[in-house]
C-alpha cells in the first residue's frame, strides 16, 4: 500500500475512528481509576547523617509522618508500616544551624513491582537544628532503692565500669553530668549483694551505651547498738570452803555494745558480774578485779567499777558435844 492509498484509507470514516479511539482511552482511564485506591500509613521519621553533624532538636510534632499510597486496590491491602521507611538526610549540611530538610521515602523492594504506585509524605519537609556530633564518657550514677532488713544497713557500694559512653549534639552532651542506671532494689536485704545492671537513656536525641553490663556490689552490714544495765550484783567465785565474805554486797553498772538484733534479744539476767576469790587463803581485806560476763556477740564497752574491796574471815565451826554428854 502506497502513501496515497494509506492516507485515503486513514481518512475514510475519520471522525468515527477518532471517536472510537477517544472512547477507548476514556474506558481505559475510567477502568484504571475505578480499580485504584488510596491508603494512608503512619510511619516513624528517621534522621540519617553520614557526617559529623547530628540533630540537636526533636522533630517535635513530626516524629511520625503520614505516607499516602495510591495504587491497585488489591495490592494496597498487603502493604503495612514496615514496608515504608521515611527519613531525612542531614549529611548535606556541615555547619550548625536550623535548616529545612526534605522527607524521603524508601519503599520495600517488593513494592517496586506494583504499577502504578504513587507514594507521598505529609509533611514533605521538616525544620531541624543541627550541631556537631560529639562523644563523651560520663560518670555513672547507680540507682539503689529500698531499705535493708531490720537490723541491717547499706554500708557502701562499688561498681565497674564507672563511666559510660555518650554521643550526641554538643550542647546536650556538654550539659549532662551523670547517667543513671536501672534501679537496684535492696528492700529487705540482710546480706551483701552483687548484681548486673545497665545504663539508661531517657533522651532520644543522644546515644548511650545501654548494652554494656555494669557490675554492682552493694555492701549490707548489721546495724550496731548499745545498752546500759545498772545495779548488777557482783558475785564471789571460787571462795574457799573455810572462808566467808563479811564486806557489803557490791554492784556494777555496765554499757554493752553489739548488733541491733543481738542487743534487742539480750536479757538483763544473762549478764553476770563476779570477782575471782581463788587466790584468797586467809582472813583479810583484798582488792580484786571485777569481771563481767555477756552472751556471744555482745561486748562490754564500759563498767562503773573495775575493782572492789572484799573482806573475808575464816568460818567459825562449833564442835558438837560428845555423844555421852548428850545422853546424860
């Protein structure tokens, strides 16, 4: 077919042909439009940086962005928040300041096979302040809560490591003094404890090493206490059978020390005082040391008298009359 015949054939019933083409295009367009749908997802907004700068202010109300998807209805049903990544890239800026950054979306690879698929974000840009990203090692503050059991007290705490790695905006990191750990509960504890804990991070603008364990030793010891007992009568031990004490009865006041639990259980009757008379062999007055005896776990802090004067005499034994005299 030559050009002349082709033009003649094309021009034959030209208007009906044009109408048919337009109608076919409209049918195709309305068919696609009828099968397309919209879906909105809310995804977290990430901040990426491949340089020495970092975000110094929160994204505030734009911690999340809305992702609008437009595509085939049957394909949109299977798309979830995990299939779309939204982020801003601050690597383009090398000086501190506030800038407007575009929001980028990164669909999962399988979504690239969906045609047509339109992806838009709201908002399209966010305003961020950026600063130099610095690293510092800050002291750890081990948080201990609760109180030991009755009669015990926390005597000390040690831990290793004592510092933790922190990175983030220069102004924020430089304002921090310490980083706290997770809480260690010692409520009701009656012995020393060694546990592992971790640093915590309550500021999402900084990065804290929360993976390295912190070995913590909490020393718990008994609480000390004291008690006074007055008027303890002094006894005479190991006195010879032929001797007797004629001096006045002596007493002693004592101050005792020990653990709180031992002091609370102590009975006055369990504390004894005496002098050792084993060295006395005849009548006379002697100055003897006073000894105080206490239960195990109790110590004598002080006593009112350390020596007393003891007067002893030989016993007078009356001889019984002979049996004959009793009979008469």
